């Protein structure tokens, strides 16, 4: 039942709306990657400086200055109904003033029951016609970061991304777009970061299989194919500032605060027809660059309780830990859906190999 309901939400939310410009399009690319950033509530726009940077701010790739890095992450949402995976590779170029990276992302719901042919044209039920399918979103990101004009205080980065989205035999779509990012390292130790997602908008072109989707029962057509086959993802802006504080010889604290801006009216704390703004915050406590403890909070929204009809603020808390040995880092994060005290939790595991630490 849960998977059937999730399929309906995915299908109708992504395809069957009449509007071309979607408020929530390609949202799987806004989740982020790496248990470090997810445990900090996404508060890494100005301080993520490794192979996971393309999903937060591609300018952070400039933190890779010695040798290549590889990474992998696996997560499961809503009692393992949805699975989210990320793999990436990043390497400094010979000039040492630029870094190149490639990332692959997948978010999918598998083994969804297909009941479109359950009832035949005369209204008879045939359970043997129930099959299963997957609804999956894929993206490939090619990233490039550099110091403009050799300015070591300023990092710039860009993602070129190709998106493929598939809903079994019913529909599939291809898209392409760009992200832009920047980080400025101030003299007082404060880092300022910004990322403009889908800077030129991301366009998805959909193809719908009318034969597989539609069914005729007693002369009436159900599940007609949508006429709109074009989907446009509008830009989103993430801005943050962070600074590292050395508490003593062994301990340091790295907090970040910032805002996320959607150029649409949403349920955010500050919402207008032009833009919606929601804050975020997170911090990482580090012991001897070996053990890490993280906390974060984001996704603040105004929601209405269905029963009492009272307005209240919802948010998504998160936390995580990490351990590093030489060039190998294992991170874990846990987040709550943040929807009216929901008990749904998501677990994230990520692994990073830094050959620069292994060889030095």
C-alpha cells in the first residue's frame, strides 16, 4: 500500500500537473550527499571541501589539493521504501589551481505494484495481471573548480548535469542544466559560500507511453496521458558562512549558519510570490582530526495541523558521527522527516578515500 501511494505521488507530482514550471522538480538533487553534510543539516555550503562538494557547492572541490578522492554513500528513506546512492571521483589537475570531478546519483523506489491492467475492459478483476516496476531518478554531474586569476582567497565551481528519470514502462524524461558555486576565504577566518542551483533552469523532456499507462473499462478511459511533456526546474540559492574555532589543542568547533532561497511561493517561514526563505544551522565538533560529532537543523516550514487546523512550525533535525583513519573516513547520519513530529527516520552511511592522506 505504501509503495502504491508513493507511486501515485511521484507520478502525478512529476508529470500530470498542467504547469510547465514546477515548484518541486528534480528534488532528489537537492538532498545533498555525504553523511557529514546531511548530519549537519546541510550547513556545509561554505565548508565542504572534498569529493562530496558537487552536491553542496562545487567550489569546495578546491580543498582537494594533493591527490584524488573517491566516495560512496547509501541511504534508505521511509522504512527502506526509497533508496538513495551516490558515487564520485575527484582529482586536482596538473596546474594545482583546478579540480575535476564526476558524480553519479540515484534515488529509486523498487518493486512498485502495477495495477493499471488489474481490471479488464468489461470490469472483471484479474490478479494475474499485476506486475511490478521501479520509479528511479538518475543524474550524472561533471564538475570543475578553480581559482579565478590565481586568487587563492576565491574558489569558483560549476556543475554540468544530465538527468534521467524513469517511471517503469509508463514514462521517462531527460534533462540538463548547470549549477554555479563560490567560496570566499576572508582574512579573519570566516568562509562565505553560495551555490545557485539550476542557474540557467534545468529542462526535462518527458516521453509518456500511452499504451502502458491508459486502460479502458466499460468504454471509459482511465489514466489518460498528460499533454504537457516539458518540465522546467527553477533556480534555488543556498548561502552560508562558517568559521573554525580551536577550543584547545585537541578540540575544534566548526559552525555554519545560512539561508535557502526558493524562487517560488512555498510553506517556508518567509514566503512571497517572488521568493521563499528558510534558515539552517549546523556544527561539527572535531577531536584530533579523527573523531567527529555533528548536529544540524533545517527545512523550517509553516504547516497546518489537519485535526486542530492550528498553524505551527515544522523543522528537520539531524545528527551524525564520523571516524577518520589516515585517508579513510566513515560517516553516519540520521535525520527526521520533520513533518509534524513524524517517526520516520532516514539513515545515511558514506565512505571517503583520500589518497593524499594515504601517500603522505
